[in-house]
């Protein structure tokens, strides 16, 4: 993602790597949990799709929560932490094909996320912790990566 937040996240990760240090990244599911993580002194949090789905729907992370719901909750998290906590958002499978992946990256960047994870699971997806997890064939996974890279390239060209 192209933003000052993404630059800061890359710096924190590079610093940890250079110092051979692990980074603890707690999961958050709403603005309050993110603020508590920030107050506890963590630099980075992960907005977990599993946690969001569980707290919002009382359902497992099985592709039931929508892009719009994740984006809204993520924006609330980023707004509540005022850019001090670096938040990585669970981008699920990108919520569809390459066009959806580009839209997801752009939306998450605009919401204030420092990073995003995109899964290579087949749809309908299962919780990453569940048995029977199936991943997309390599060409499909590579198409997802290409779509994400293209979205980042576009955002860099457009500027802040």
C-alpha cells in the first residue's frame, strides 16, 4: 500500500530483521480492541477477519463478512488509533477476482491501513485454521499477486 503508514511498516519490519528481533502483532476486531493494543505499547496490530466475523456475525471466518463490512471496521480502527498504530488488514481472498483485489487494496489504503494480507484460498473459503483448506492453482495465485502489485503501482503514480 502506498502511504506513509506503509513506509513506516516497512521500516519497522526492516529494523526488526536487521536486529534479528521478532515482532509481536496482536489481533484486533474493532476500534476499542485496537486502542487497547496501542495503549499496551504495540507498534503493529492485525485486523483479523476471523475476529471481525466472530464479533460482528457470531460466525466463523468462511467468506461471510463482506468487503464493505471489513472496510468500515478497518477505517474505524485506523481513525481511532490516529495513525500511531500500524494496522495490517485481513483482505481475505481480495473479495473476488483481480478487479476486486485492486479495489480492496485501494480501499484499505484510503482507510489508513499500513498493510494488507491476501489469501490464496479457493472460494468458498474456509477459516485458515480449519481442516480441508484448499488453495488456488499457482496461475490464479499469481494473478492475485499481479493485481495487487498493479494496484500499488497505480497508487504510487497517482501520489498521496
